[in-house]
């Protein structure tokens, strides 16, 4: 009983994200540390079919099998829908932990969640051509879809209007978070590539005297590099899935607090 109370108190503290913009990211890391046994299985279920298709697609692209690559893209669509469903399930779990209560029915709202995901990804894809502004909003609309729609039973577009105002209000803060995540992804990619270069060019042949010609040929190919990029994507994606729920509540609280201050100010001004 005491342990459960401590866990609930610790989880509640994760929502206290005032301060530096990275506070929400720190909270996400702490949540993953506390709930790794629940986060990891759901993420594996979400990503397993998607990862299998991605590995096959990378091999098809590298071997220039264009017709097979096109076929893999069809499988990728199905795997993406599966991925979105189970990532939403993971986010539902995070939301319920943070709120210490159950939200709206998951399966009854999954179609609306997928619709917002699709709209968000469409904005990311096509909005990138327009100075990145629609892509920025699309990223967070898609990421916030699950907590947004499971919080209450309002219509999808009513909730969408609210979340767009929250994103707009926290745009500078959220922009710095995206920048921080991008820097981490770049540094992680560079660290992996540099370490494998040192391993193949220095440690194995020079220190251990091993023949690494075949190894170096493999790691210098684009198939291997694309696999490394995908591995980095998996790490960032798992973290972002959890962080998005905390960012949602952070953005919501900042916008609603602002609205409350405006109302109090109007009441004060209206008094004789």
C-alpha cells in the first residue's frame, strides 16, 4: 500500500513541469525509468511488424529491387496503422498513470485518433514545403492525438481547435523542445557512426589483429547506415511517445492558466 502511494505521488510529480523547457523531457525519462516493464512490451508490439517491413524495404532499396520495394510500401501502410494503434495504447497507459484515472473508451475513439494522426502526418509531409510551420503543428497534433481525444468525449474538431490554441500559445517552448530532441538524435547518430568506425578501423585490426575487411565493407554501405538511422529513430520515437503525453498536459496547463488569468483580470476590471 505504501509503495503504491509512493508511486502515485512520484507520478503526480511528473506533471509539475514548470521551469526549463527540458523539464517535460526529464519527466518523460523518469517515467520510462519507473515504468520500463510496462512501456517496453507495448512499444515492441507496436514496432515489431513495422521494423520487419522497414528492414526488408531497406534491403530492397539497397539492392535496387524497385518492384519489390513498391510492394513493401503497401505492407508499410498496414504496419504503420498497426504502429499507430499500439502507440496510442501506450500513450493511453501513460495518461492514465499521470491522471490516476481512466479516460474515455479507447477502442471507441481509435478511429478519431488515427484520423488526427493521419492529418498530423499529412501536415508534416506537405507542410515541410511551407517554411515548416504546418509541419510543426502537424507534429504536435499527431503526437497529442491520444491524450487529446481520451481526456473527454467532446467532438474531434472541438478538441482539435483547443489543442491548436495550446500549441500556438506554447510554440516557442515546444520549438525549443523539438530542437533539443533533434540535437540529441544527431549526436546519437554521430556517436554510433564514430564508434563503429573506431571499432572497425582501429580496435579490431590494430589492437586485436583481426581482419575487418568484410566488416568495413558492410558498415560503409548504405544498407547499414540506413539501419543505424532507423535504430536511432526507434530510441527517439519510444522516448517521444511518452514525452508527448507530458508535453500535452504541460501545454494545456499553460494555456488554461493564461485563460484563467485573463478572466480574473476582466472580472477585476469590471468591478466598480
